[in-house]
């Protein structure tokens, strides 16, 4: 089911983003009165085809959903009737051709802005940035960060949630900045602490070890081991567990928190467990056998019970990050810009050898991330799509032949020398671009396989 979900989410995400990108080319081309012959989502064998508009444009959905294209009337690609020459792409002035080609990446950025705006308006329930255990002698420990402090801001930027903290740290880590972190402790004492991020590598950050490298951890939400809800037809209901039962011990081992209880259940699929339960001041002994969930040899236990949360507990740990539409719109523009700059900087570090190419992800990894985010919820999936859309926009603007940025590079040269770049140079550029793109794709596929099996 996880594989099916990942594949389905991957197809949905790429389909939407590719359509949005190609629609940018199509929309601007139509505004410039260029005749569109074909609008294709994907490559390869045609799965669906339909004609539309007065120009009888062919809309195609193809089998390989790893790209798309808008085919325009162009004298360089075939004979054009005399009465239609003014509608051919190559006939249009330079500024219109530049606008048409750049519209695809621009629409990727527009999609990201819309997605982030929706997320900021709807609001995301996030964990407050309260610091958990700080590793002794770590960067954070030496700087003076301590258990229980809440991070209020980084370099003056407010950080309401751990997600905001990590996003801000990522940007400053790539820049190797020295940052100022404003924190507050249980007693209301505020401090400003300076941390040098130059010792944290991009590779550590990309592997999800940013907080570990800093010696920081997220505070654990220690819920009491009290049952708050019994799900129907689960092992908990069958065993006789009731709401508000407190788990005292399992097979003689004391249980202090809900997390300990959940971990034990997960590690005991199909195994009979003897519980001591506190129920209305009485100790009750109950046997429960966790259901075995999973496939391919990876089984986990589940009993179908949810934790009881004391009133006000979540308010002390969680906060909803939400903004009015105008503020959300400007924040979404800022977020899209920051993600674009971050992508360029990481690429730059790879080119100069300061970051490993193992940070490149191919379609397998992207599909896994798509499935995971879709499993979390719609807003998480929308956030994933926004990140991928920014990446597509940035990558397509790189001055590499075969990409939109390569064509824009030719137009800039044409503007400088007063005439189009020769066809022989463009053909040579396409060959070089093909080698570069195939090389990058090969590395990305290799990384995917290593992550999958390594």
C-alpha cells in the first residue's frame, strides 16, 4: 500500500506541476498569437488525445510522466504556410520569444507562491520550538543553550514552530552564517545566544542530521500512559481495555509514559502481553495480543488505542501558524524566494565540490517523499509540491541547452550580437546539454538505488 500510495502521489504531483509549467508556455504563447500545435503532458506512447481551440491544438497525455512540452508552429521544424508565418514562433520578436520560454519556470514559482499562501492562510499546527536534551560539549552546549528553553527568533526572524526553526537554520547553514538565537526559559528569562554554523556541512544537513550536528533535540511530549480512546474492532477493545485506564506495567516491567507503552506494543506484534491497569483506584490484570501490521517481513504491533491528553497539555506544546491573506501572500513570496536562493546555493556548492552530489534525488526518492507527505495530509503534500515546483523552476532556468535557461541564454547572446545564434552552435549545445542531463540523471538514479538498498 505504501508503494501504491507513493506511485499515485508521485504521478499526481508531477502531473500537476508539469501541467502548470507547460501551461505557462502555452498561455504566454497564445497572448503573443503563436499557433500551438500540441500540448503534451509526459513523453512516449500516447494514452489520451483530444483536440481543442480554433487552432485544433492537440492535447496529449503520454505514458512517461517525467516532463512535457508545448509544440508551436516554427519554420525551423517544418514547412509553414505563407498565411501563417506571422503566427510562427521564430517569426516573433526577441522579447516575445524570451517571454514565452521564461513563462514555464515563472509559472512554477507562481504555483509555489499560491501553495504556500494556502498553507499560511489555512494554518499549520506545529510543535513549539522547545529544546529537549542538549548533547554535552556540542556546539549548542558550548554556546549556552539549555533543556526547556524555547527558541523565540533567529537573527530577528520569529520562529513559532520547530519547522520554522529548521527552515531558518537550513538557510543560514548553507551560508555558513554566525547566527543570534533568542531564547526564553521556564522562569521567563530571555537570552541572546550566538552560534557559528560554519562547522555544519551541507551533507549533514541533507541527511537530516542538522539538529544532531548542533547537539539539539526536540523536547519529548511525555503523555501519561492513560487510554483516551478505544478504536472499534482492535486488540484493545477485544481485551477489555477501557477509556481512562492507566497502564501500570507490562509483563512486570513498569510503564511511565505513553511513548514507552507505544514502543513496547510496536515491538510485540502477535505476542500476548499481560497488563496491570489502574482503573478507578483498582488494579486490573488484562491480557492483550497486539495485531500484526505490515508486510515483507517488517511487522509492527498495534492495538487500536489512543492516548489521553490532559486539558491544556497540547496548548503548552503546540501552536497554529496562521496568517491573514495579505500577510500570507507576502510571506509566500518571501518563502518562494528563499527556497529558490537556497536551491541555487546548494547547486553552487556541489559544482565547486563543497557539497556531495549524493544530495541529488531522482524519481524514486521523489516518489517516496510524495507518498510520505500525502500520508501526513493535504497541506503537507501541498508543501512538498511547492518545494518541487521551486526546484523545477530553478533548474529549468539554468543556462544548460535543452532546458528553458539554455534557450534564454541564446536569446541573450542574440540581443548582444544582433543576430540569432547559428544553428550549428545550437546543435552542438544540444549535444552538450544532453550529456550533462544524462549524467545528472544517472547520478540521481544511482543515489536513489543506494538509498533504497543501502
